[in-house]
């Protein structure tokens, strides 16, 4: 979810509000709801009272009239005093921290911490002279306790006991700084960025798959790459038709069986000859289209794979395979069980079926308990599919490392999930209803964006101990060398849009970023993975500094890196960053240079100013960047004959090599000369987003073509030379890994 970075500073002015609005705005602020926002135009925009009421309502806060507001303010004031312990305590390793316990005034309280390994710590009480408060007729005091020193990173538990009352809450100790970033010290790394579904081989079933992922990693590693960043591989619907967008999944925790390579499943070899022949025929039909430039058809490929997988599922597994499957299911626990139940039910119930709102409204209803028995075989099938995904993902990561990559596969984590999908159903208790998330208007998307995804409910997520968030991260990180967090700014605040409103009629809702970033760092460190935050868009000035201090890498896109003086010099780029020329929300660089993004947005009615003005502004922005590239001698002077398209693209990548950024990304589409946009933000069916196969000027490019593709080899040689310049006097012009 990319856009031009706009640093949001202090308010430019104050909004005049009536006395009737004052209490509403106070209530909004208490619950972390923004009452104004600074837009891409640099101005402060007040949030309408109607938006505030609807967003507060989505948080479960009554704000319909002055009486409701007064009572809600009082409830907010008393809420922490009504709890013996906080919902969750998050601390940093090596940093002094404390938490509050609320007890009847004068009562003794016993507090201890049980570490993850079972060690019990006595907790020291701190001085706290805060005046007791009357809560529901009981005078209540607040006692403060210190988080034990020396408690290592992990998921621990706080226990409290007073006057016959007991309580417990999670204590998360996160690393003060993610240490995996240190693996890049002294040696920068570059890697490919690719949309896996678009990268097909001769053996693909019409869609790039996990075997292709392993092969692409091997090809990239052979050229010197240390990582391969791919689109989100999250699961979509359990059967066709399926959602095309990888950023609008049914779940963010589990993976899409569409990406399975059927022939790589061990049990495939033990099929009866007739069944194996039928699968082979299906594969041949789909493989015959791999050289065609037509739009990708996920539904046809997935239908054929499901038919094949049904046959393989019936093959008896040997004792060791059965043991591994059982261990996988146990390790994934209730989350996998509920996801598989949703898949089994979604195969039979239309998304609009009334059962979803009634007897099947949640996994714990009596109806769903009955379905767990009735659909046991289908539930087992969907568990099995996830196990296969896990195995093939593990094989891809191992292949990347074996081929010489230092990092390997970097997975992408989408911002949210599809309404009506698995997560929206299984995690409804920690998601907000009546709102969706998106982005306010900015330079690139002048009408704002609505991503149609339900957001985390910040209060309920904390009450749950962040379990769903933690489990999601653990699953994605199981076989990853890194994770890219799309719109990581959403862990600080998200733009909530009331249902039925336009994208510019929303407001920001703030999250406990210390908890969300801390848990992300903890789980990534345990997995030995890097974290890259996509921190583009409108952000508050301190956010990037905070992320850098926590060891989380940022994202820089060449066209967006500028200040008041224009495009940045390469030396001014951030060091702790993944820098690239483009992003999947822009056309490939060849198309961008040709202004195809303006043509496309104009044809779709996405511009807010005349197209001639838009083209002039875009041309001026591009020229400003190209002038910086010429200054470094990477392009001929402006008065010289213009270089060719490929030379310009390579010069732009060479320019990124002059930055201090520890990671450089090379878009596969740029390496083969693709021009078509994969995704046009702000559109749905108006444009075939996420359905464009990888192609170059001469047509479709298959994975097997890459080692012999001259543009591919030339651009990768350019980035190698940019990172490791040839010593003076060495006229060979070659560069090794």
C-alpha cells in the first residue's frame, strides 16, 4: 500500500468547535481516535462529528448524545481502576518498566511473575502515593510493581492475588532492538522482488508456485542475490472463485494451496496409474498456456489442482509422514482447526448465506460444533493442505540458503483481511465491525483509498493478550528469512472509514505501537528473520526514528525520496532501509518513465486535476530525479542524445547503489523490461489487478528464460557493480557475487 511519503508535523492551526462538540472530541481523544489530521496538502483537516460518533461506535463506545458521552467519559476514567491487572503488559529487555495493580484500599496484594520456562520471580513493589478512587462504591487503591530485572525476551505471566480475588495477564518482554539486522553489518545485500503468481515456469499450472519460488531463488542466488521478496502468500477462498488480490486474503495466518506444486507431494508417486495420468493431463492443459500473454486465471488453475489434491489426499501416508502431519496439526492448534472448519463450511455455504449471521456466526456455536463432526473429513483435507504448504515453503527457504543466499525468502504481510473471510470469522472477537481501513487522500491517490478490510480492535486485541497477532506472525515467519510488513504505519495508527462513507471521510485510530512493534520484534528475533517496514505514505515525524531504533528496516522508493529542495542525493538516503526504484503499486520503471501511470489513472477517473497538469507535474518530478542521476555521471547530459529505455532503467538502479541503504531491491519486472502495471490502487474490477503474467518486450518470460535473458543479466550485473565497484585499472567490467 504505497504512496508518497509525507511527514506529518504539528497542527497548522486549531479548529473552532462548538461547546456541544467539545465533550465528543475529548471522548474521541481518550479512546485514541484522531479529531483532525494533516493531509498531503500540508493543511490540518478537522474530522466531522458524525465520523467520530461512528468510529467510537465501532469501538463499542456510546456517543450518540451528550448524556451518552458524559457516561462514556466516566466509564473510560474508571476502566483501569476496575481491573486487578492490566490486559497485557509489554516491556523492553534491559529497560526498567512497571505495571499497576488495583485493589480495595488498604488490602494486601501478592504479585509474582512466572517466566516462560517456569521460573518464578518475586516482584518488587514501588512507591505510589496516588490518591485512592471510589469505584462502584469501593474505595480502590493503585499499587505499582517493577518488571523483574534480567527477565529475558519471551511470553511470561503476571499473577496477582488480593482479598480472595486472583488475576493473571501476559507479560511480553521484547528485545530493545531486533538483533537480526546485525547480520547485514559490513556487507550490504541486494535481492529480487517479485510477484510469485506471475512468475511461471514450463512446469507451472498456469500460476507461479512454490517450486518456482525455490527455482527463482536459486537463479537469483546464482547472480549474487541474498534475498527474494515475494507478494503475500496468504490463503484466499477454499475453492473457486478466488480473490485475485494477494493483499485481500481470507486469512493472514495460513497459506494459499493455489501455490502448491502437485508433483512435489511425496504421495503423488503412489497414485494409481490412471489417477496419475489424469493429473498429468490436467497439468499439460494448463502448462500449454504458460507461454501465452493472456491474463492469469487463478480459478482454472486452482480447480484443477484441487481435483488432483483430492486424489492424492486419499493415498495412505507412511508412518513417518503420518507422524509429521500429526505434529504439524498439534503445533498449529485451535487456529488451524478453526481455519479448516471455515474452509469446509465455506465450500458449502455461499458468502451471503444467512447461516453465517445466525447459527454459524462464530466457531463456538452449537451448529459449528456439530459441523466439526459432520465435516471431519473435509476439515482434515484442509489441515493437510496447510501441511503441504508448510513443507514446500520450508523447501523453498532451504533451497535459497543452499544456493548461497544470506537471507533467503522474505514474505510479505498484508495490512488486513477480506470481510467474510476466515480471519473475519474466526477472529471476530478482536476485529472492529462497521468500519474498514484505508488511507486518506495523498499525492498519488487523490481520492483516498478504501482497502475494505476490518481493522484490529485495539482494546479487544490487548484483552486477548495479542494472541491472534502473535500466532499470525509465528506462522508467516516459520520458514522465512525476513518479513515485509505492508503499511507498517498501521501498527501505529490506521485510517478507519465508516461503512458507506467515502475514503476521505475517515479518521485515524491509534494503536499501542509499543506492544505491536515489540511483539513483531520478539517473534522475528526468535525466527532469525529481518523485518522490513513499508513506511511510505503520511506519517508522523518520529515514527521512522522509532522503527530504526527498534532494528526494523524502512522502505525507500527512488521516485518518492525528496525534501523541500527536491529529490534526495543518494548519500541522504537512510542506511537501515530497503531501497528500490519502484513498487508494485507503480508501473514497472519502463512504464513509469513513459507516463503510463498517468494514462491509466486518467482513463479510470482517478485524477483530481486536468490530465495535462498531471502529465506536466509528473514530467517535472521525473526530470528532477533524472537530473540527480546525470549529476553522478550515470546518464549522459541533458543536451546529449537521450539514452535508451534499458540504459535509463539501469542508471536508476546504479543510483540506488550509491545510497548507504543496507538492502537494495531489484524488481523482476524491471529486469525483463515489463511495462504493465500489476496493481492500480483505488480500483477493483475497473483494472485487472494482480493478473498480469511476467513478460518483456518480446512476450512472456518464463523462469527458465531468465539465465539467458540479456536484460535480466545486464541489470543484475549493474547492481553488482554498484555495490562492489571495479577497482581502478581493472578494465574487465565484471563483478562477482
